[in-house]
């Protein structure tokens, strides 16, 4: 179900413990040009706002639920992600425990075994004599207890060196290992940002899918995104057969695009 409105108005209407998984990316308070949201609050006001909607997320989240929070900083404001996660996890009355810190890598260059190099991903160049290019964002895995079990292999990768399958007893003979906390997920290649990526801070569908796999409940997952944007979470839920999805979006233009993307996916899906 897609909801049009402010998450602070809609979240209180959802039943307590009615969500298994939250995957979202709120406005970053970095002056990003959203369609109808002013991303320029003072830092104190912004963190207080984050605490308000996060408290509601804790209420609707099941005790064994996971909250994956995608936050990026900027080269001149690099501490913002850490300030947010500290606000949510510090002190005796902390809302959440930080269970895992995942690095979403958008672009990377790797040295190959034969001495070559491979560059892949979304690289946004900058012209600076002070900063190197920022090619990653954080995905903080927050839970109520810090002890929620996850499906490491479900979100994992095959062994590159197959001899490790028999070498390590914990594999049980399965060619699958934990991916770790570094996820290389580039943006999809597009031809027109105005038509195909009208939202200035959307995340890839594959990022949400990876969070769904890691949480490990499959189609039975009850998924929520309180900052839906143009619907990446809704598309991920549809592609992975998630039966129960809720998305909240303040901007009617972004919400309409989310609906159009869902309709386009349904039109191409096998009946």
C-alpha cells in the first residue's frame, strides 16, 4: 500500500509490531533540491526530527525486525551520517542498537590478478584540490536488541576459491559465504536523468533487495519505507514477491512516479 502524506502523520496509524523490515533513505539535510521538501533545517532541528520518526519506526517494528537506514554525507559535511546514528543509538534511552555498518560502494577500481585494473560503477567527478571523490554511502543496520539473526548466506556470494568449501567446516559443503559489510551496487545506467531518475537522492532497487535477503524472511516479510521517493523499495518488494509492503511519500509528484513504475513492472511481469 502506498500512502500520500507526512510519515509523522501516517506512522502513528500503523499497528504496533506490524512491520518486519524497514529500508529507507531520509532527506540528508545537505541542501539537496527535492521537489517540495526544504532540506535545509538546522542540525539540531534535523536530528530532533529524525528522532521523532525513528521512535515511531521502533513502535511499528517487530522485536526481531531490522531497520536499514541509508545515509550519505558530503565532502564538506562528512559527519552527518555518524551524528544521525549516534542520536539513534546513544544513551540509556537509545531507540536502537547498531548491529551492522554496511558500506554501499557506488564506484570502485580493482587490481586484477594479471596486473590489470577494472573500474566499475557510478563515478561522479569533482573538481577539487582538497577532496578525493566520495564513492560510497552508509547503510546502518539497526535493531532493538543488537541480536537479531540474519541470513548471511542468503545475502552472500559463491566462494572464488572453491577449495575453501571443503577447507572450512562451517560451510557444510555449501558454495556460499557471507558477503561482508562492503556492498558494491552501482546505479542502473540511464539515458535521461529527468525521465528515468527525477529524484535527486534515490537508491538502487538492488540495495533494497540485498537488505531483504539479509533479513531472511523472504516473501513473508512485512516491508516499510517511510520515505518512498520514486518507489525503489516498492519495486524491490514486487520483484521479490513480498506480499505486504507499505510506502509513505510526502511529495505527490514522486508518489505518482512510484505508481507509474509499479504499473510498468506489473505490465511486464508474467501473469
